[in-house]
C-alpha cells in the first residue's frame, strides 16, 4: 500500500519541478509586447522640475497680468514598460493582464520596426513642443489675443501636385483670395474645392506670388481626401510670453490641459472652483480637442493622484466606457469651449451629472 502513495508523491514532486521550470522560463523569455501603465501626473497650475532639478512653475507668463489659481488641472501621462532592446517577460505580461490599470500592447504599435528608442523619444519631444505652441495659441485665441499665425510649408512631396510649385519656408497667406490663418483652415478649403484647382498666395523671400495647384484624390477606408502634397507648420507671434516647463514628457496629449492652465493663469478667479480636475487630449489653435493613446491608464493615474473629475476626448469614449475607476467622474469634451463650460459647472457646484459623459458612446 505504501508504494502507490510514494509513486503519487514522486509524480507530484516532478509536476512541481516542471511547473517551477516553466515559470523560470516564462520569467526570462522575451515577448513581442510592451506594457502601458499609469505615469506621473503633473498639475499645470503647480510646479515641475527643470533640467537642473529645480522646482519652477509649470506654466509661467510674462507681458501681461496673471492671477492666483487654486485646485488642480492635472495632465496625465502613460509609462511604457519595455522596448525593442528589452521586452517584458511572459510572467510580467501575465501580471499586467490581471491589472485593470495596465494594458498589454504589441511591440510594433509603440516601437515601429526600424525606429530606434532614441528616434521615438526625439519625435515625442517634437510633438510635445508642437502641442505647447498649439495650446498657447488656443488659449490666447480664446482670450482674444492676436496670435500672429502664419502657415509655413515644411516640405513638398516629390511627384505631388505641389512639387516644383511650393518649397520649404513658403508662407501661404491666402487660398482663392481668402486669408489663411491656420493649417486646418487651409486643409478644409482644399477639401471644399473638391478637386478643382486652387490658387495659393505665397510669400517667398519677402516677395508675394500666386501659384495654381490641382489637388489629387486619395481614398482610404471609403473616405475621399484631396491632397496637394505638402507638410505644414504654423508659426506664431504671441503678444505675451508663455513658457511651459515640463521635462522628460513627450507626445501631444497634454495640449488641452496646457490650454486650460494658461487660461486659468490669465483670468481672475479659479477656473475649477478650487477642485481637483484632471484630463487629457490634443488641441489645435482652433480649440479642437483630439484623441490620445493610453486613456485607461490615464484614468487610473488621475484617480490615484486625487482627481475627482476627468475631462476625456469625445473620440476616446469607446475606450472609456466600462473602464472608469471608482471615485472618478468622466466628462467628455470635443472642444476647448466645451471643457471651459464643464469647468464652469464644476466650479459653481452645478449639476455635474447633467454634463456629457462617456457612459454612452458619443453620437
């Protein structure tokens, strides 16, 4: 009777050994995934460390009167665990899959093939700088300042309709006689032309000239777009000097919160009524709020930082529904004006429950 028991015990020991060996393999075996988790949260009304490690105002303004603020207007971030040089192990992925605040995403989605970590960081740094400029323009436009916007050609794609007609550093001042004040307005005018030739008034080396370009059609996912084959940037000449100090954070997703922080700094009273508000979203000079990545991780980061309310881009609502952590109220927004309207309700202790939310996907 003892032998069968000993045999079972031996099998159990071997099963344990195999399981431990498998666990050891999974602990060190690389994977084709990375992990997204909540990153640091920064109050745009507070301070941040500069390159020298000193605490300085995250937003500072010179050239006009500024006002005291209260509460928080937090921007949220996402940290990525892993890269092409070192991906998380399968064991780490298993733990992340069980954590609602984390997401497991394909490596190629975050680190495209052929792009080094350094190149990715440089691109994100450029996007952050661009978002700061657009946020400043959006805030100052909202407050009635002249932003001195100029739409500048970065490059003309070889073989495109603009090739040979436009060149780098051309300033596009008008399309079909209508002044151009933003890259968005230029693109919309090209779409409205529906493929007909457009006359662009261009300033080149101080001289003004007009060029006629016929857009070409591009269809993707059933949607037709008319393109002339140029990349653009918008240069600004702001009436006031706005400095945004935030090191080691990249990407464009903080734009909306930057804009709200600037407006709060330049207007009397507390935009948020002294309450704890967080949010995310890109923004352009016209005040359009755009989608971002990693919103689920940002929701948890905001909650853990003490925020009671979260301003979420309308375009991200499908990712928000069913993933809001307890203790956080999400308000959806598509424009800077909608964000300001929501903050007014929050500040005045109004009916926040009546504000648009992501409980039901936006229509």
